[in-house]
């Protein structure tokens, strides 16, 4: 199902990055050629005055010019980068996740965001696309790098009303999808450091637990380099009296490096790292445009 | 609509009550209540001009219980629809701001107490009355409404006295959403993204 729409968006963003790099290269080449011509002209017009200092100055100017233009070309490559995998369960959870990311995201690092969405979850898919467009718009208004993203789909382990007889098969397919999403490098960023996600974030429900479990197994067999696939679980702010089932499972299996609850009443129970509604700064890191 | 009526609509600011019952389950008891004479009279006494109702699966039912189109009940324009992909337009209509025709007064949003609706509505400069749906047993709606009211973000409305809850909106000052981080919690400034940055491999 991940056909046209996401490819089109990915291609559009990829093209713009490549286009930027290409343009800068062209500018550098033209500048270099014009400097050489300039040099020759000077030599011909004022031969007696040419000495080592002029040549040195020309060399310094060309090198500096080259680096200045490289900086432009490096807007994407030059920034420190990271790759975060966000797992979206369904409707309300996705909305909450997007709100947390939208308010807190900054451009200190150029991020690649991979969103994992259920194959049957068109609503979440549309919400994510709408968010990414808003983000691109907002960051480019402030002349900031909004990074890249892709969306990958996973099948559910068990669909609502599905027969238990067929469940093992869909469960295996779902597991394969999860492994595929965790291990496919983002082709927008063919950099070895971004081979595997640095951080995995989820706020439930069930599938988030499966993702964290599989990631834990991949780390156990040392398939992923050390320090990658660290995990964050965020309990919904709507859980005010008790943890959700997914939250309880993730906590008792110790699957999350950072476990966040958002209600003061849940703080401090059994090593739960607790912060009150920390996930949404009161003022967005990059201001929203209210027109 | 008479000409005098038209003119008066343009002269005074609009004030909208937006009722939403969410995207998943029906909530007929709330629909019944917001067209009850008591509720409509309350809106009229608070100078409301518009009532917009998102009915979910029960649009036909709502049409059967609402006051007739011809009689302008309590001076209110009542409109209804079943679903919309994005409710922001309606949330905005019920909050303070400028409209095409002039000023809007801060209205009220009456919502079921689902977490998605609450968090969506709180983004707007409006007053929120959250009414838990008692038919959804394990949905924690009551829990959410009580906790959010005790933290001062909204007014917890109960079936049978939604009108009384709406009467409070002009007297109560609600807290701005989202709240700041609690003292002692990590990542005070940067929120979730700072936590993500913090956990990233240091080499990159």
C-alpha cells in the first residue's frame, strides 16, 4: 500500500536536496573558472606588478569562496544528523504523538524521521503527511532545515474480528514487517551512521510494544551497533490513574530507556521516570506561524 | 429571516457553541441535552448566536429531535453534520477571534471527554466543557474529565446539568494549555525532542 503518495513526497524532498547540492557545485565551478580568467587578465594587464602576494591572495579568495559555497551545499550534509523511528498505533495516539513532536521539534540536528503506520490506518497516514507539510512550511519560513522523512506500513498481528485460526500467519507477517521497518536504511540518507535508528519512540498501543521487543532482540544478537535503537515510551496524558496495558508490559520487561508518564499522580511509582506533561513545551521550539 | 434580523446579526459579534461527540461512538444523550429547552434558553441568556453540532452516526436522529428549521428557536442558528476530517475550523469558530463579518466572542466547546477531542479543543482560545460518555465503560472518560478539571484546564459537565456547566464559562478563568513541566522533571525546555536528542548515539 505504500505506493504513490509517499514516494511522491519522498521524491520531492529528495530532489530538492539533490538540486541544492548540484546548484552549489555549479556555482563553485563557475566561480573557479571566473577566478582563473580574472587571474590571466591581471597577468596580461599588469605583468610587472604580479608577485607572490597577489597570487596568494587569489588562492585564499578562491579557497574561502569554495568553502563558503560548500557550506550552502552542506545545509543537509553539514549539520549533525540523526534518525528517529516513530511508531504510531492508531487514531488518538497518533494525534498525540504528532502534537508532541510538532511542539518540541527543533533543527539543532538534521533529522530523518521514519513513521511506522498500520496498513489499515489511513487516518494516521493522512495526519502524518499533513504534519510533515506543515513542518516543511514552518521551517523553511524560518530558513531552517526540516530534515527528511519516510512512512512505512506494517500489517497488524491481529485485525479486529479476525479468526484465531489465521492469527498466527498474520502475526508472522506483522513480525516480518516490523523487522523490515527496523532494518531498512532510509534511502533519503545513504549515510552509514544512519543505517539503523538511533532512537525509537512510541506511545502505544500494542504494536509499539512489539517494536520495542524486536528492537531489544536485535540488540541482544548484536545486529545493531552499540548505542543505536535506544527507546522512549510515552504514556498518554489521558492516563491519569493507572498505566495502560502496553505501558505496564514495557515497564515490567524494561524495554524503554526513558519511560515518561505525563500525569503527576503517576509519578514516582516503581522506578518510573516521571515528568509532568514534559513532552510539550509551552512555547514551540520554532514558533508557529499564525496568519 | 427578516431584514431587521439580518442587520442585527451583522451589528453584534457572533458567539458559537460547538458540540462534538467524537469520531468513534454515538452519544445520543448528549445530543438530546443540547437541544433541550433548558440548554437552548441558557445559550440565549448568554447571547449565543450559533449552535453547531457534530453528531457522528446520529445525524438523522438529531434532525428528528432538533427544533424545526422554520421557527428560529431561541434566536439561534442551529447547524449539524455527522463527521469532518478536521474539526479545527469549528473549534476556531467557537473561540475568540475575527470572523468574516466582524468580531467573534469567545464561545464554548461542549465535547465528549475523549482524549483526542479534548487535546484538539484545548489548542484553541475557548472554553471547554467535557462530558464523559457513561456508555463507554472502560474508556476512562470520567477519570480524564475529573483530573483535567482539578488541574483547571476545563469544566467537567455531567449529563442532566450541561447547561449549568456552560453557565460557568463567563465566571471561570481556565489554565492555559499545555501546562509547564513540573518542578524536578527532566527536559524542562525542549520536551520530547530534547529527550530524543539526548538519547541519540553521540558519534553522529
